[in-house]
C-alpha cells in the first residue's frame, strides 16, 4: 500500500519538475563522487535506449498517418512551407552564432589539449542520398536509418491514401483497414511512452551524474565563455526568431511556450531530437496544432531541421579560429557553417552528433581536429541547449504551417 501511495504521489508531480530535480541531483552526485558516479551511467543508457526504441516506430507510424490523410497537393504545399521556414530559421541561427562569437571572441585564452582525435569519415552527398532509398525494408528499421524510414513512411502513406479514395470498393476497404491498423499501433506506442516517461527522471539523474562526474567542474569553467556565448545565442533565437514567427502567425507566445514545455525539457535532458519526438508530437497537439500537421511536420523537422546545430557550428568555428590564431574571411566562415549544417542531416540520431559533424567539417577545411577534444569537455551541456532549440523550432514551424493551412 505504501509503494502504491508513493507511486501515485510521484505521478502527480509535474513532469518538468521531476526532470529538473533529477538533473540537479545528478550534478550534485557527479561533483561529489566524481569518477565514481560513472557507476550510474547504465541507468542513463537505459533511458536513451527506451526512448530510441519508441521513437523509430513513432516516426514511421505518425508520418504514415499524416500522409494518408492528405492529398498529394496538400502534402507538397506543406512540405514547401516547412522548407522555407527551416531555411529562414537556420540562416538566422547561423548569423546569431557568428555575430555573438565575433563580439565575445570565445577561445582567445585557450590552448589546444595534447589529445589525439581520430579523424572521422566526412559524409558525402551521394551517401546521404543513398540513405534515403533503402534496399532492404527490415535493415532500414534495424539500423535506425531515419531518412530511409521517412521515405518508406511517405510512400506507404501515399499508397494507403490512394487505396482509401479508390473507386474500387475492395481497395477502399483494404485502405481503411490499413489506416485503422496504423492508428491502433500508434496508440499502443503512446501508451508505452507513458511508462518510459515515468522512468525518465531516474535516467536523467544517471546521465547528469556520470557526465559531470567524469568532466569535473574545472573543465566546465575553462570553457564557460564558450558555453555562455552559445546559450546567449539560444536565448536570442527563442526570443527574437521563434517568438517573432509565433507573433506573425497570431499564436500567443507565452501560452505556446508553456504548453510545449514538456517537449523542449525532454529534449534538453536527453539531448536527442529523435528520442524526444513522441513527447514533442503530444506537446504540439496540446498547443493547438492539428494532428495532421504535427504528425507530418515534427518527424520531418527532427531529421532535417537543426537550428541549434547551425548556431553551435557558428560559435564553434570562430572558437576554433581563435584557439589556433587562424584568420578566416566572412565567406569562409559562412561556407564552413553551411557545410556543417548540411552534414548534420547525415548524422541525425548519431550519439554526440555535434562532435561528429564538427570533426567532419574541420577535416574538410583543414582545421586541427584537436579542437574537438577541447569542445568535447562541454559537449553534453552544449548538446542539451541545441537539442531543445531544434525541438521547439520544429514545433514553432508546425504551428506556422498549421495556421497558414487554416487560413486557406
């Protein structure tokens, strides 16, 4: 009876509060026990595995549902609107990151660590293109290839839609049956998600304890300026760009951010846009975005939109230039940041994707890879803010497109 009472009280506590308490307790445990806190790491890994386990099916099922409920014309119209929105917010993030980095010049007093960093393989355009069209349906799901899964979901959704609106009664019947099956599976995974979120605060405690215990406070302090510049950029992105888009489309800004807090807080604590996607879809619907738009726009944004990554790349490259005393022109900087933003599509869902992308960009442009070892010390903290921005940016984009479609 006591355990049942405790469980009920635990479930009544707001999700964001539970996550925040878990995160802060993890920091304290990490700073007190240092490397010994590493023993908690498996509990954090369990959370990431559970969220990833739920996320891949949810991406597939929600996109299939969204597409089969839209006409091809509507699908194309929403797609182009989202692409224009992504281009605008990514450009804004790049300029905010570069502008603040030039203003505050992080990295001027730092030296390169004596660390060997393995040179990664830079993703090629052809490789990214081939990822989109899988040669084996089951392998795409086994490997978690989000681009391929999105492609499969879209073509299956179109096929089901064509069947549902077919003149042949048998095809129409089969189309309705498939639609109901996908809807039932989607509901099942959202029930599983509730159980995963009940465990989430414990996983977050373990992640933060292991991270801070391994890095230590000295490492974080040494790169505090870099982190500060990045988070100032995140603040400007939210207050100016995202709030501006919400204002232009008539969405109440403060209410919108309150209703979506579970989405960006989950993204912040887990540092994974893909893993937090199911929570983002639920939060978007809570904020008044229609099922059709949320189910289509958010999986698309989780893969293709990376405002936080673009801002991070802008600050990181100026940081790299300052540490190595390199002088890059404005065009060089823009080319590097844009290349990094495009490469982030090929590394979506990869652990420490920011470091992988940065390593690839530094290699492409002949900059020293030891910079990655420096930034790795605060990668977890940077990744949290960047992922939260990616997720809220996706939800704002969905709200903009949804309002635009409603006005038609």
